[in-house]
C-alpha cells in the first residue's frame, strides 16, 4: 500500500511545479514571526518543497521586515510566494492586508499564494480582496481543502485556483525526542479559533499533559531579544538591506527553535488530543495516534476528511468529551 505522505508530497510538488522552475530565484513572503509551531512547520515544509524543486529562496520577510526595494534587489524577476496557512480571509486580517498590499504593488510579477484555508465573514473585506486579486494578471491561489478550493474558484474567477495539501507535510517524518511520560498530550487552542473553553474539558483528560504551543523559558529568553532587535533594525528603511542576511539567519534559527519545542511537547504523550490542525500534522509525522477536535472555522474537519484521515491512527471527535472517550480506547 502506498504511503499517504509520499502521495501527498508528490501531489504538492506537481501543484507547485508550474509556478516554480528549477534554478529559479524566488521570494517567500509572510514569515510567521511568532510562537505558533504550526505556521513554522508550514514555513519549513515550504522550504523543503522549494529545495526539491531546485528553486533558490533569495528573499524571506515577515510583515514587519518587508521592503519592496530589498525584495527587488534580492529577487529581480522570480515569482513571489505568499506563505500558506489558515488566514486567507478576515479572521486574522493583518496577514490578509499584507497579501493584498504585495499583490497590488507587484502587478508585473508572478505571485503564488501557497496553500491556505479561506474564511471571509465580512462582505466588505471580501469585496476588497476580490477587487485587488482580480486586477492581478498572474496570480495563483493554492487551497488546502476541497471545500475551500471550490469556494475560491467561485469567488476569485479571474485567478488560477489549485487544490494542494498543506505545505507542512513537506517536512517529512519527524523523530520524537524522548519516550512518552504521559498517556495523553492535550494541546488546546486559547485563541479566537477555539470553540470550547479549557475549563469545560472532561475530567478524564485531567491527567493529560495540558498545554498550548509555547517554547521553553530558556528559548523564550533568547527569542525576545532577537525579535525586538530585528524589529527595531527593520524600522529603519536604509538599514533593511544591510541587515537582511542577519534577519534571514534569525528567522531560520527561530523556526528551528519553535518547531523543536513543539516536538518535545508532543513527544511527552503516547497519544495527542488537540483542536490545533498542525498538532495533528506533527502527530502523524511523528507516528503518534491523534484525536482531533474541530476549530471555529471547521478547517480541522475539512482537512481531516480530505487527507489527514488517510494516515493510520488518526481520529476526528465531535467534541472533547468524545475525544476523551476515543483516546481512552486507543491507549487501553
């Protein structure tokens, strides 16, 4: 039987290949400069796919380090790639506004929005995006679930829309850092996408190692000075080009730190229970059973139905009470 990871990785390479040529210089915009390990797994998976395609990633920026002149100097004519994730829409509006700015500023460049979940709740925000996107002559939108693919085709008919699995899978198999010390790791959202308060979790999960994405105290002490230093340096337009090599190295260092912390967190459990989509991706890449609970915009269940369910020992629960029941059966 075929390995679902191999099949999904090859399908992603096939989806990216028309836009990214071997030996081509590319820019990757919207680096996730925060502690969300899922977004940084996407970043690392994207770099892995681009390496397999033979592309050279010669410019990377976060929202606060973007500079059109530095971008043009580093990548004069290659495609601009907008990092994937779950923020194509108005729930996390700063990231959407950044994409719209880049698309509007570069009508002459090929632009690819890497695999995203779409969610517009505000008609005015949708109309703005449609206007800006429709005016770009060479814009490709990759959608990471089938429902989103169909919706994007309907809402953005002037653009090329392609179905493509989440780029996090490009990282490949991940080796746990230690033997489990708990039956369960319960990784629970505490943000706007959560649909169940941690206070209402079933008592049977009380013995689980409960957390959300974070880094260790030692790594946290290193992360903030570097982040604040880069923020200050990149506020000075004349300095951005000179500090870009340092900025890029810092981004990759921070990505390794956050992803490694996530692996250490999930290594502590025999099984993972979570409403974070990418905790599910981490689990399947680490070979751990995982019970998923949906989030506010249903991206967890959509992607589970489309391809995460192809991995062994992955389960979708109706809520955390159901998740506790399923998890108990799996580890018993």
